[in-house]
C-alpha cells in the first residue's frame, strides 16, 4: 500500500481509539472511578504492556539522554498540561465549545510547522483545516450562554499544548519505533498523573467491575492502539496531515454515543461529520498530488 495512505489508515485507527475513550470513561465513572485514578491506571497499565511487549519481542529499549528529555516533555509535561487545561475549561464553558476550541490545534500545528520545520503553508492545507473546523461546529454544536473568558483561554491553551505535542512527537518518532515512543510517553505520563492522584488523596481502586472493564478498553483501544498508531502515522505522513486527520475523533465519539446511549444525531450534525471527512480527504489528496509532482520533477 502507498506510504501516504498507510499513514492515513494508522491515524484514522488512532482517532477511532481516542474517540471511544470518553465512552469507556462514562462507564468507568458510573462504577465509581475518579478522574485522577483512571488517568494514572490508564498510563501505568499501558506502560507495563508496552514494555512487556517489547521485552517479548526483544526490541531494544535504550534511548539517548536527548530522546529521554523529549519523551519526558511529551508524556510527563505536555500531555499532563493538555489534560489539565481541557478538563478545567469545561468548568467554565460548555463542553461543546471547549471541544471545538481544542480542535483548533491543527491550525497551531500548521503554523508552528511553517516556522519551526519550514513546511510550506499551502492553500489546500488551510482550506482543509477551515472546512474541518466548520464541520466540527456543526457536529459538536455551540451554546454561547454563560461563556466565561477563563474557560476560553484554558481550552485554547489545551489546543496549543496538543499542537506542541504533535510537533515534538514529529521530531522524536523519527529516530524511535512507535512502541518505544509510546512506552516511554505512557511511563512519564503515569508518573505525572500519579502526582495528580496523590493530590486528590491517593489512587482509589475501590470501583466496581464495570469500571475495571471500561479501564481495560481505555488501556487497550484508547491508549495502546491509539498511541502506537498515532506515532506510526506521524512517521509516515507528518504531523500536519496527522493533526488534520485526527479531527475525525469527535465524529467517532458522537457516533458511539448515538449507538450506545440512544443520542439522536440531527441533520446538521450529519452534515458536519461529512464536512470533517471531506476536509480530511482533501488534505490527503492535495498532499498526495504534491508528492507525485515532486517525484516527477
């Protein structure tokens, strides 16, 4: 399969994995799990599974000091800051608005890549991002009643941290396998989220079986699969295209919410989902044509 479309498939799988995470989380919260405990266990178990898999495959685990610092920034700093910013923002503004503001991160990624990695800021890329964001407005919906500026700032900060996560990840994964990257990111994130759990009185493991099953889904699908596929996708197609394609995630979330919780999708939401997918296809086709033109030249 073509390298570009293989990368697209990996990013779509990643988006699907991340998209169902909130579905699993609803079941876990219903069983009595706390946010900090759920995050800590998610990354701890994911790290153990990643390292166990690599040990079984006898894949080298060694990293350089520079790579270790970068991986710590990815898992221990950026992911933690992104999560704290986003979950704090929904205390001040509607979750739909917070979600939309978070998914402005492809714009930040594109602009940062333009200045940092000297990637061309093509009209097709800008158009695809705008189309995807317009689709997200329709999919997520907006409620502007009682909007507080602090919530908007926190949501935009979450988007900025996520964009930097993509940029740093793009630099790190070039020299490491997706499994090594995911393992260390999970390990460092587990350390940070353990600190959050201690702040909340320590991890609480007393939730019900439904919570443990939901946690298993989060670990296997929304962490192991999603993280490994994301880093592999970034390796193949770059952070700009991966960030645009990742906007499929909220569409997946809404689809599963409708299927499992009986939430009906309106025509506007369906049109928005189509716009998100059309924007993703547009960016892939334009980048694919650019690659072909480069080869011919």
